[in-house]
C-alpha cells in the first residue's frame, strides 16, 4: 500500500505540474526544503497553488510517510487544479484508481466523488477512441383516412394503418487532438424516403480551432439559428434548419457570438433545404448574438442565396437570388417566464417575384413559461403573421407530420397563426402534452385550418420511452378543389386524424 500511495502521489503531482501549474518560479514556503534539493521547484510551485500546505511549524517533512488523510487531501486539491482536457488516457485512468482507493477519506473531506467520477467519465470517453450514440423512433399509426394520405406529408405512412420506422440516427464523434474534433451522423428519416436510400450520411464535419478565438467547422452541416435562439414553438422554424456543404466560422466573446457561413446550399442536398428547387446556389449567411443584459438576449441574422445561373426561360430568364434578413430577442420577465420575438424581411429576386409578387415579411411573438412558474404545466403561447408570398424553407406547425399551412396561398394576403403548446412532467416516469394551432389564410374561398394534439409519455428506463398521442387536422369544407395562380395547387377539404404509438430508444 505504501508503494502504491507513493507512486500515486508522484503521478498526481506530475500531472498537476504538467497540466495545471504555469512555468514560473514560486517562493518556497518550507524551511526544510533547500533550494539545492531536486524537488525544490515542484514543491514550491505546488505550494503556491495550494495543493500542499505543510505543517504549522513551517516545515514540509518530505521524508515522513504520508497518512491516508494527507494523501486524500493532496488528491482533492489536485483534482481542483488539474486540466483534464490536457491529460492523457493513462493519467485519467490513474485518477480514477486514486478516487476509488481513497473514496472514504475524500468523502470525509467533503469531496463529491460522484461528481468527479462523472467528469472523468466524460474526459475518458473523448480520449483514444470513438464516441458512439444513437436514436431510434418506431411508430404504429392507426385510423388515418387512406384516401386523404395527408399524414404522408413528412413521413412514409400510407393507408389507414401503418407501422413505420420513423427515424434512426447513429452519431459518431472523435476527438482527434486538443483543437480538432470529428462528427458524423448516419441515419434514415421517413421524410422523402421514396427518393433517399435506406441509410445515408446526413452530416459529417471537422471542427478545429484556428487561433485568436476563431473556430471553423467544415463539411456537410446543419444549422438552425432560429431554433438555437429558442424561437421554435411547434415542429420547425419559419426559416432555418438548413442543410448545406459549408464552412462555418465562429468567434465567441462571451457576451457576443458571431457566426459566418459560406455554403453550396443544394450540392448533394435536397432542394427543399433552402426553399429553392430551381437551381444550385451559393449561400452566404451571418448571425450576431448578444447577451445585452442579464435578462435580455438579442440578435440579427441574414441569409443571401445566389443562384449559379438565371432561372429557366419559362420563368422569364430573370435572377432567382434572395435575401432573408431577421432579428430576434428574448426578455426574461422572471427566471421562469420569457417574452420572445422574431421578425424576417425577404427581398426576392425577379425570377421568384413572377410567382410570388412583392417582397415579404414574417414575424412571431411568443410567451414561454416554464413549469417551475406554473407548477403544473409548461406553456407556450404564440401569435405569428406570415405573408403568403414569404418563402419558407421548412414545414412549421406540423405536429404529427401533417402540415397546418398546406392551404396557404402562394401570393396575396397574410396568414395569421394562433397557437398554444403545453407540456407537463409528472416525476421521473410520466409526461403529458397538449397543443392547438389555428391558421387564418386571409384569402377568399380558402377556409381557416385547425390542428390539435394530445398525448402521454412513459419512460420505461433511461434508454426506452413510449408515447401515445392523438392528432386531428381540419382544413374546412368549402375550399375549391384547386387554387389557381402561377402554379396550380390542390387544396384540402375536411378533416383527418391519427392515433400514434411511438417507441423511442436512445443509447
């Protein structure tokens, strides 16, 4: 045991000296450690960092055997100083052994061993190998109207009843060195399944530090600034969740964060990812986020899409470029209640205006209340206005995949959306949720649409969860069979519903 303690002490102090102690000389506080001693520099620096403290008489007593409590004290102070991000896998393994060996003494000193174990586990996971995790969603769907097929909007469902592998995703992470990491996602989603393979690499990228606080991510990337700002209340962003082959540059100053993106938006990606099905294009995007005050966060963002060529002659041979600029804020009324807002302005190229009309606007305001405030439920109240010629690149307001805005005209007027989402957590196992959204298209001959959903979830264990939900969509009964403008678009009439039993697995 003495040999193990001595070896462990030497290793801990070596790790500390290498990874936590700066290379400068420190004043020696111990009278019995002369400057000529081989351990003088190490002892001096460790004392200056508070890892070792010596005895009340000012001596170090380096030749005296250490007690287990003294050794535990050194370990506890060392753990507070060691930069585990720079430690090797062998060093991390030694620290874990020391924690196990001196657990009782560390407990007596008030050191939270469980917290240290968790921290070491994260570091160990990132060292020397791959980190693999995953998700799976399997759905059993019942009661849909086969003739409608509406619940196929965002899924692979068909017919009245359907068993559907809604999604599986496998995440791969690799810490290459202190400055560079690799990420990839292999998966399958029901969306677009008829044109996509059963499995594909959705994303793959390298993130590296360039120096001067600048970080670059390069590869096949997804980014959704609207969601990151906490402004998505139902299903998807108005403009965001973009997939692109891109470079993303990030600079973070704490109170301010800047991002710049240069991308090929449609290269090997679905055209719908950027709302442009006519041509391949460059995408330039930028976002600035500011923590203005303790309760106020705000930001601006812009996306400029530049097509490689003019649109086909059938569209008039005019440019198809588009600028979408936005601003947002979040103000915390209390710790558990926030008022949030979002505004977009869209300047569309002449090619798009043939079908869409003039430039467009969209905005949203929402009240977000945590369950901590209301005790029994979390609450999201939302009001949005979306010009009918605003080009979205996602499908918002689609609870179980069916789109509330399917009947939205392509030009003229403004759609108003009112909505409420609630969710309740009942202990470690149970949760419930309820949502209702209403869309007024402000267009003669097109009825208002309503959608609501309710459900209950049960967590069997940390990896497996079940969810049972009911969804109803109603498009009204007087819509014409087709809405004619630059493009013919069939409108939906009547209602449909779905009962869904979903199994979640995460690992």
